């Protein structure tokens, strides 16, 4: 556990137990998805929710979402075989949520004074 004191504090509050259980369940599903998916796809995907057996995955872009939709049935079967209570997988696009450490930085253009004068 990365934060043992925080974990002890949160588990001590009985009202937070359902939230903690749900968060751990989603974290475990996310790890299973990472195990199943190719690394280049997994870094663009995050498990967001599990409701009534339906796992909701968020994709960073439409290309990742399209790939996920193609393999969603196979992924659902894999998760079920791992003991997860998943009966279906749905995919939604949520831009700007890539977990990639090498995400492209914002582009900048530096112009020399001469170039600026030419633009004028």
C-alpha cells in the first residue's frame, strides 16, 4: 500500500466502506485490463465504473475507443474468467486522459525578431 496511514484512516470510517470497496474493485479491474490489453492501448484506457455488471472504460481518443469496442467481448470474457463480476464492457471517449508519460507536449513556435518583422 502506498499510503498506509491514509488507508488506515479511511477504513476506520464505517460510512466510507462502500466507497472504498468500490474504488478497490475498479482499481483491480483496471489492473486486469492493463494485463489483458497491449501496452500501447492500455496506457490510453482507464476503468471508470462498474454498475450492474457493466464495466465502463474510458478511452483517451476515438482510435483507442474503436480498438476497445472490437475486443470488448473478449475482454469481458477474460475478466469473468479472472473472477470479476463483469457481464459487459462499454466504452466512452474522454479526451486528455492518457496515462502515457511521453504524451506530446504543447507545441510552441519561437520566432526571431527578423521573422516577426517579416510577418508585419
